[in-house]
C-alpha cells in the first residue's frame, strides 16, 4: 500500500513538472523541467518494478538516467554555443 501511495505521489509530481515545462517562462526552466521528468520517470520505474516484482526495471532506470544526463548536457551545450559541434579551441590562438 505504501509503494502505491509513492507511485501516486510521483505521478502528481510528474504532472506538476510537466506543467512547469509547458508554462515555464524561460528555456532554462524548460530544461530543468525536462531533467526533472527524467528523474521522476526513473523513480517511477523503480517503484513499479518493486510493485510488480521485476528487479530488471532498475537496470532500465539506470540506463535511462545516463541517457537523461547526456541529453541534458547536450541541450545545455546547444543553448550556450548554438551547435553541438562547438570546439573549445575554435577561437583560441590564431
């Protein structure tokens, strides 16, 4: 019963974060909301995996967590430099 309540609380938090992603006045609010959606999805995967007795959901959650981190870093690099192929040595030196 307690894990079902945890799953319900995670779903409520997910709805609030999605609302922030839609409304959120700046791009960085939306990036943070996207990262939070990923974190809440990982928690939901863990709780559902425990409720259904399938521990392999934790492996899926870990993989999704790594993809979430890489995706967030890529989006932030894109907003900072304008492209993903930006090299730190492009403007230095010559």
